[in-house]
C-alpha cells in the first residue's frame, strides 16, 4: 500500500496564525443555489504526452466537476493529494481565498516557488473551470471579460537535423505554409560541433556564427509570413548571451528566450539592456512577486510566464497587470495538454497585453484527442463561450495515454 500523502504531519499547516479556511474567516454562511456547494474530492491522473501532464479534477457535492492541469514534474500529484484536506468542505467559488489558503498551509513545504506552486496552480485552474460551470459563464469572464475573440498561437518547432540551418528553415516553411501558423519558435541551444566544454556556458566565436546562421536561414525563409522566436533554455553566460544577442540584431527576431540562467536578476538585466534584440524571460519564475522583479527592473522585453507553473490563471493575470504598467507584452510559455493550453487562452483573451500562447505538441498526433472540442485552428485558439474552460476530457483518450501505474479519474 502506498503512502497517504493527504495525512502527512506538518506543524506549519496544522497551526498558522494566517488560517484562511472559510470557518476561521467567518466566510461559511449559507448561499443561495446553485452557489451552495462544497468540494468533496481532488484527484489527479498523469498522461504520458511529450511531457507527463498532470491533469487535476475537483469534485463537489452538487455533481459539478472542474478540470485543471498542473505543470508536469515528479512529486506534483503527491503534493496535490497532500493539499486535498485543506480544500475538502470548502466552497469552490472562493477561488482567491482558496489559492491563498493553500499557499499559507503549504508555506512550510515550499509554496514560495517550485513544484508546490505548480501543484496549487493545477487546483486553481480546476476551480476556475468549476466556478465557470456553476455560474454559467466562460472562465475569461471571471477574469474581467475579454479583449479578443481569439488568441494567437506560436508553434515550437523541431527537426531531426536541429543544428542544420537549412533544415530548420525547411521546417519553418512547412509549418507556416502547410500547418497554417504565422508564429514560430526554434531552439538555439543546439550543438554546432565546435564546443570545447559544455559546462562553462561560454560560446566560442564559431558557435555564435553557427547560431546566427540558424537565425538568418529561418527568418529569411519565412520573412513577413511569420514571426520567429529563438529559445536558449537558460544555457549561456552573461558575456556569451550578450555577444549572441548582438550577433542577431540585424535579423527579424521576434525574441531571444532565456539566454542566461534564471537565478541572477542582475545578469539578466544587463543582458537585456545590452541589445536591441528583444529578450523574453519568465517560465522559471514563480508567482507575481518573482515575475514583478523582472518587469520592474526592465530586465525583460517580453514576459513569458507558464500559467500552470507560475500560480494559475489569476496569478498570470496579476503578472500581466504588472507588465502592462511597463508596456511589456505577455507571451505565455506553454508545454501543456489542451486543458492548460485553453486556460492560457482564456487569460490571453482577458488581458490587454497578450502576444501569444505557445504550442509545443505539433508532432504529437493525438494531442487534440484528449478533449472533445477543437482547440487550435489555423494557428489561433478561438475562445469558447461555454461555461468554464470550455473543453471536455475524452476519458477514453486519457485512459489510453496514461502514464504506467496511473489510475483514471472517478466518473464526474
């Protein structure tokens, strides 16, 4: 028999001066139907996609179920199980309070950043889906309404010959003209064959020339037909990142993403301010507090939070609000299933400074099978008007692609 994570002993959770349960806060008064409901269970099922997606379901005594998704990673399902006792019996419509309640209860277990925030994010997204269903409104309405009917998608592209500039250009052309996307991203942290030491983060001149050749080949091939970003996956030193960014300034680069590791804000700021190449950062920052520092220090030209990782839908909205004060657009990093992808699209509809939402699964033929609805069409996500997120899990597809050893959700 496995460990019961919901029953772990944690003195910080069992006693906190900032207890935010409905009973302690005096927020447990009766509400008229259909708003008089309680959470009865929280469950997870992990799907083996191009990432191991953790799907989340919140059940209620009214029979209404909300579906969400936490950013992938080991330990996330166990953390969600750990948090279940803190939300069972609560009214799921109190989304903000429940988010803060979980952050406080899990403070001793790392709710400042990392996988604990990721786990909370999955529950928070499910609460938005559930609240929308109860109130009969789409999730974007819970975030203040919408600026746009559809959200642009950028396709994260790959090729077997990832270090060959012409192969990358060929794939860019195919994705634009055959698949219909007008926004793309390619990796630049690819081997050039000129590396001497992979540990020191230093780029030799030949390596920079090689990466510039990829940028030149791709941007010139698709020209005005598509915007193209390039991802470095927080790989290089500050000096190398500045030299790389400078070397591609003459090309039509949408943005250069994560050129340096995320821990040192001062280095990130120095790199961003050294170049006219737009710099995008944000997927490895947690909650609005960490994203805020990037924005307020003007260490980023485009902020790229990952919604099911950063804290959920309202937290991403808060990041966007701060960014908007500095005229910074938001391009949401996203490696999720259709569930969190649609959650990101709802936020993208509700904020003024939405640039695009990433799609990372174009090579995975069954990605769209996980839900009954169409999600991406012609490089855009049309925002559904159905209550909640507007997507319905196809349980047969979920079961067919579960990670070995996982158990399917209980029926709704």
